[in-house]
C-alpha cells in the first residue's frame, strides 16, 4: 500500500518512476467476503488517496466510516471518547480492507503511463554509480535511478543491502483477527478495551459486522484459535464486557505475530526507507499504515520541493531532512507502545499503561487529522 501510493504520488509530481514488485496483489471482488486484514485510515491518509486519484474508487466500495472512538481499561476507571461532531467533521476515519486498497492502487499503477512496473521481480544487489544508484534484479536486468526507495516491508531486502540496522522487540504476542456479528449495532464506533496482558478492538464494517483484533500472549492466542466458534464467541463477548451485546457469529480466525522493528536510519546514499521498511509498530491504535502514508507525503514533498528549487532531490541533505521529520513522528508513537502491552496488573503498571493509552490514542486520532 505504502510503496504503490508513493509511486503514484511521485509520478503525479512529474518524476519518472519504476516499481519493482515480487508479486501482484490478489484481486479484490465485491462478491468475496471482507478481507480479514483491515486498516483504520486517518483523514490524512484519505486525503493522500484522494490526491492521487484512488479514494473515489475505494470509498465507493466497502469503506466504512467511523465517527466515534471509545477506549477503556479493565483495570482503571474512566474512559476516553472522541466524536467527529466535536470537531465539526463527518468522520474520524474509515475502516477499509487491506486487499481493497492494494487492488485499487495496483490498478492505478497499471494505468499510469508515468510508472513502469516490473513484476515479478526482486532486488538482488545494489551499488552506487556516480550520482545514481543501480539495482540488479533477480533476472539479471538492471535499473539505474537518482533515488531508490525501500518500501519492501519489515524484512526489507534493500535495507539489508544498504547496511541499515534495526532495533527489534518481539512482543511475544499474536493478533487474532476475525469478523463478528453482534446483537447490538456497532454505532459507527471504533471500540478498544485494555485487559491484563491483552487488548481487544472492534472496528465497524460497512455490512454491519465488526472486525476484531484480539492481541494476546502467544499461548493464549493459540488457545483462542483452537476454540470452536461458539466458545470463541462466548469468550470474546465476556472479554469485551458485552459492549455490543452477545457475539452471534464469527468468521474463520487468523493470527499474526506482533513485533516492534525500527530502522536506525531512514536513509543511506541515494536511498530512503518508507513504511514497514522503516518502522513496524504495535497495531494498538491502528496507525501502522497511516504512519507509512505520512512517510509518503513527506518524502514526496521533500523531493518535489528540492527539484522545484533546482537542487538534487536525492542529496544527503534532502534525505536527512526527510529522515529527521519522519523519525521524530514515528519514534514518538512507538515509544508509548511497550507500556501498553505489558503483562503486569500491578497499579503502577496500570497507571503507566492508562497514561500511554491516552498519548497513543490522541496521537493516532488527533495527530493524523
């Protein structure tokens, strides 16, 4: 999602862009069930998609607006509530299937004459050649560019080839995901509850169901996956304090490991990193993709501004400026995640987690608008 959005944005700015992609995304079809992986798009991300001409298609498909957010902690009093009406806006954001976004962006890439797509292809090696960087692909072909951007995910090959180290933390948790039917409507609200060592989020879908993300320690996640549907629905309802009534039905479940990975640098010689290649954060506030799309906006703005001023848009000074602005935003968000996923139910930990919850939620909702 992040790499394709950047390619379209840079092409819109007048750059010639080549996309190297190992495989095309699976097709999205309206008759298929909703993809299990969804993202909570912030208004800034919606604005970016609108600017590159894809939001109309996404919004007309299965984008579900959420107008309120309700967050509470099982071990602490009080709640956090946000309502778009308080700011005079229509929504706080949209819940959208990952696959729908990927499919729409991929179709846009195919139709943009300013973008050359090489797929399937992988980067095998890279080297500096004067004021350009050369990529050698796995089929033996080469690409030369003034700037190469690594948008190749958490296990970025380009990051490794250019010697950029990472700081990693394994949360020893997995996110269990499913779509569920509840006896009460979701009220166009994103709900999140903190439990000892776990979190549960209910995100509103356009068909009236909710997409759930239940982050739990590895052993507990495995147990939840092994439950039959009736037992899972019963435990989920109780863990969520029956805020949306009982859980009447669930889809098949899946689980994904949770980790923190932060690149120590976002730039090397004629290389910039964006999205998961630069930062993987815990999905607590649903901000991973939004942070990546803010990388896109910043890098495109930096490159476009430098070129308009007649300067080298891939010079070290330009990339350092991009890095400085984005590392600050991403590091601030990732810093508050570890206390929120701690397992200790002791009062000091609860207080710290509740304070961190406030910071992260405000950063995720208000900071993204």
